[in-house]
C-alpha cells in the first residue's frame, strides 16, 4: 500500500499535520509513505518510519515545478492521497481514494480538522521523528552544566518573541521581565538559562530581547540549527514561553511544557492564533477588546507557574 500526503506550507500547520501522519501510520501499519513538503518543513519528516521519499513543492511554485512533481507522482498508483494543502495536481493522479482539506474553520483546531478528514479521533499529542544525529547535534546548543544535570527538567527556559504578524507580538521588554521573574530565586525555574528562540529572519525581534538578559544566563538559538535539531534541544527545556508561531507548535510537539500568549478568542483566524496541542500546554489570551500588548507580566508569570505546578502535581500523583 502506498500513501501520498501533501503537507501544509506554513511551519506551524506542518507541525500540527504530524498528528494526521501518526494516525495514518497507526491505521495502515503496512503502508509506505511519500510526502510533499517545502524546503523549510521537509527536514521534520526525514526520520519518519516507512518513508520512501519527500518531494519538494514550495509555497508559491512555478508551473514547471508543479508539472515536474505531477509527472513524478503520476508514475505511481496510489492507494490513498491525503492533500492537506490542498493542491490541484493531486486530483489528477491515479488513486483509489483522495482526501482533501477544506478551507480552515477557526471553530476547529487544525489537529481536530485533520483527524476529522481521516474519520479518526485526534491524537493526544503530536509526533516528532528525531534521529540520533539530531539529538547529538542538539547538545551543541545546550550549556555543559545543563547536560550534566541529574534527573528532572533541566534548568532552561525557552522564549520565542516572534509572532506570525504584528498582532501576535508581545512587547520585548515584557518578555524580558517575565523571563527574569520566572528564573529568579523565587520563580518556578530558579537560575535557569534563558534561550531565545527564533528563525534566522526574525533576528531583528530577538536581538533586543537578548540585550535585556544577563550575558551569563542567555543562550542565542536564533537560526542556529535545523528544525529537528532545535526540536531535540527544546526537549531539554523546562518551559517554552512564546506567541503564535511555528516554533511555538514545534516546542509543544517536542514535549516541552508550552505557554502560548495569544490574541483574544473570536478574532479572525489570521490574528487570533492557534493554541498549541498536547497535554503539557496552556494558553493565555488577551481579553476581548484588548490586544496582545495589553497582557500583564504578572498574568503571564502566574499562568506559567500554574502550568508548571500542575504538571509537577501530575508527575507526583
């Protein structure tokens, strides 16, 4: 059995689509998979079991790229085509069955929508397929004293200051204030190192935050590693604090306790932000009629502390 899956183009959506891939792998244990992804997201799936190949299709492909992809895909008779993008070329392939995502409905979380498309219940958590090489490479991002730490969460706080758009950005000075409060002697992550996480093109937002953090405790993870390596490093963090972005969903999928700072519920899907998915996540939204910039530092640190305390209670139960 051969299954073709066309993945979404945006990083966050591609991470969330991992839930659908996991459901397909469980539903069809003998199937072989071919994925269609772009250059940004493709590395996330390189270690996926039963993967034959990944075909590249950029967010705004040329006609020649689409034709080339169709010619390569048309050489196979597919048992199932799942188009989460969706694209026209998949409708022209030889296949027994095609499932294509519809226009996103903001009333449904993408993980739920993808699972509904397959006729299956959504997964409890999202998968990340990491190779041993990714885990080894991640150690280069981690401070030596964190690697030598014993059991339990390592003393690391990850902060993602960049958002999907201007409406999804929390002021940098408040990120710094919250990070210092959370890592203070009386905070839930006392004396933790603070890793600033962003994509390479987002450095203009990351640098002002780095400048506000103590030199001896800050870590610059801005565009420093491929996405699977960054995900492996995030698994060592005690908390990820960030706004709506692809890296927020990557942190949650990595199993890092994640607090999302989001615009008010009910705003347009482009500005409200999608909550992270998983049992170790929480969201804090601005009140209706306010913007993300109105979120108070005390409310953020309180929500983060509540999340971490709740997870600690579950571990001890």
